[in-house]
C-alpha cells in the first residue's frame, strides 16, 4: 500500500533534492569562476571556502522546500503550482544567502572576494535543476500509476453526485494512481455499480473495512440529505488513523477553491471568491491588457487593413459592425467586429443565432469568422476598458435575459470583464456549443484566475483558438 511506501519515498526525495542542490551550487561555482566564461577581476577565494558554504546551503534549502509544501504528496497538483513553490523557496534562499554573505563581509573583509555571481548563478541553475528533477519524477510516477503500480486504495462513503463526479475524474486520469475499492451506502443495494465501481456494503459496516487495514484513504461522498451522519462517520475514520477527506455534495454551490475565513474558531466559507476583485490583481491584469492590445494592433494591422479593404469591395455597408453586449457588472457596451454579414434590420440581428450555411454571411465573412479575424477590432474595446484579453465571452442582452433564467450561476460571469478569448474557447466551447459547459469553464476561470493562467490561455489561443470549426 502507498502509506507503507510514502515515508521511504519522501526520504529518497529529500536526499535527491540535497544532491541536486549541491550539484547546482558546484555547477554555478564552476561556470562562474573556473570555466572562465565570464572575466574574473581581482582576487578570488580558494575553492574550499566555496565548498564549505554547502554545509549550510543544503539543509537550509531542504527546510525551505518543506516549508513550501514540496514534500507533501499531491498526486493531482499541477506543474504550475509546484513550479511557483520552487521559485518561492529559491527566492527566499537567495535573499537569505545574500543577507548572510553581507553580514560576513562586514565582520571579515576577507570574504569580500566571495563572488556574488556564484550566488546569482546558483539561484538560476538550482531553480531550473530542481524543476527538471521534479518533472522527471512526476513523469515516472504517472507512468507507473497508469500501469497499475504505486496505487492509493480508497473507499467511498455515500453514493451521491459527489461520488459519481469523483469516480469520473479518477477513471479519466489513471496517472493519479487512485484505486477505488468500492462504495458504502445505505440506499443502494450491495453489488450495484457505477462505472464498474460496486456498492460493497452499508455505512454501518465501515468499521469492518477500517479494521482490515488495507485502505490508504477514506473519501466521504455522502448525499447532502445524509449530512446528519457526517460527524459520526468522521469520528470513526479518524479513530482508525486512516487519512480522511470530504468531497461535498454541494460543489455546484461553492467554488472549486473556496475562500474561507476564521471567525474566532468558526470556519466561514464564502460562496464565491473572485481574485480579480483584489485591486492589485485587477491593476496588473489591466496593465497587461493595455500592453497586449497595443501589441496586437501593431502586429495584426496588415491583416486588419486587408480585411477592411476586402469587406468594402465585396459587400455594401460599413466595414466595422458594432453590437450591444453585456459586460462587467451587467453593463452594456458596444462590441466591435469586422462586418461578416449583409446589413440587416436591428430587430433581426438582436435575437437570431447564426446558423450553418446562413445566407446572411458573406463569402469574406465566412472566412474571417472561421479564422476569428472578425474579432480583431475588439483590441479597441480592450483599450477602452470594456473588455480584457482573457475572460468570458460577452453575450447579447436578449440571450443574457434568457440564459439567466435557464442556467444556474450564469450571471456570475459578469463579475469580471469579458474577454477576447477565454478558457471555454480554448477548450472548444465556441459558437453553437453547450452553453452550460461554457459557463462551467467560465466559472472555473473566474474562481481560479492568475496572471499565469491568462498567459496559458493566450498561448493556447495562438495554437488552437483562432480556427473556429463551429463558426458559420
């Protein structure tokens, strides 16, 4: 079982991190001083003084890795989160190294000859090497898990939407290495299955499964109507010493990353946490939007000029088409696009979807819609402040009024600026696709926003977001 191997693996990981850190430091010393890649001016300390620093560097960095949760088992942790923690640990290490070196120099001028370039080189090399090491380990472990090794055995308590959602995700990601042994439930017959995961007994039989000592984790997936039994079940699980986690059956109410606060010992969960309500986050995003929009206008200006000429030559009417859309805080604004249809009555334009082989779409319009060139004038919307480079796509008021009655949580998307591209769009939900799925992706983006997430979406847009197979 995984619990028997985890301690040994953690020890191995600590030793490996120590070796990588020492190797990074020695490589920095060699490249910066011995290899003579960069000119060295003045006297340089003897090698043994640099090597003695390892006595402090290695343990301090291992402690920092522990502080930043780099030894906590996280089978489903993303590379981005782990890389951020590696950068934080190495940045703090750099600051500590610099402060100690400065203090020693003040006490003993002899150490003025300790090359600062070695410290900076170590920071860059170690960040790269530790990231590389952990990604190699991640790839090896995921390969082993997908082949049935290094499995974590889990028992679910309660048959619910939460249980089904957990099973769906585990089966779709075998590299996580979760093996679900079964479900305990009082309202489904023993032997009943969900995607080959059987109900193996009732909740009253929990102690028998715990006593078998073959489980790594218990996942409580009770239906919301059974929460009266939750305290008793948690007490039984904790008494056994088996790691227990709670997967709530109200995930459609709380966000994927709940924002909690401690009210004098009383945990308070906020129903919705939007990182972009933070002034610093909003300011940084706005600065990126302005710079990105200006760059976009410069880079794509030849394409926009050719498009404008073609529209003017092939179809009577204006080159730019403006349409009312609903944006931040439910306020309407005029969104600009290159005109891709014949000029039509406002009453028809406001309430009709574009359909396959729509006769209103011009030949040039069909091409620019398919390649998303028609969206390029929205760089001006971004500069004005109506839109962002990344965010949920804005919709027309007619459809907003309709969808807010039909789709739960639809209006939450208006808590941030709408975007030129978004998480839903790079995942294929554009044009005539599921509105519900689109909203799920929009909410995930809103609740999990980060600057890195924005850059990831822009990167994916370049490679798979421009060509829209659902554009008509």
